[in-house]
C-alpha cells in the first residue's frame, strides 16, 4: 500500500532569515548605544553611595560626589543636581533624576529617563 503524503518543508525562508537577522542587528546596535548610559547610571549610583557614607552635611555629600564625578568622568549630572533630604530617623536621603538622549540615526533619538535614590546608614 502506497501512502500519498505531501511532505511539507519546514524551516526558515530567506526572507524570514533576513528579517530576523535585521531585527537582531538592530537590537545589538541599540544595545551598544545604550550600554554607555547604563554604565554611567551605575557609576552615579556608586558615587552617591560613597558620598553619603561619611557625610555630615549636604555640602559634604555634594563635594564628595563632585570629586568622584570628576575622577570617573560622569557628565550626566553634578553635585548641584542632587536632591538631599533627611528622613524621619535623621539619615540623609539623596535622590536624582536625569534624561539621556541617545542618537540612533539622523533625527531619531532614544530618550532614557534615569532616576534613583540612596539612604545613608544609621550611626
């Protein structure tokens, strides 16, 4: 007995391969452009954490942040951009927010809004 089965080919067509390859290439391109801003954000967070640890006044926090910022070449914000408050326990709470515009192609930009905060330890 003969079976008449129509075999279907499975796999990826050339057009599908090109589209998937293009999508992957675009995501890698955007990821490379964004990675520098993510690294800078992480450096800002570390700088604030270091600045807040031994600070006695808001001026101490700003000065320590400025010193770390200049050494690590952080350009996203300055010590004056930090919002410094005290919580109900008397600990310093430092918060910040800023925007980064990442150029993609011609007039097309990716806007990323970064924000964060840190609290000092209790003594």
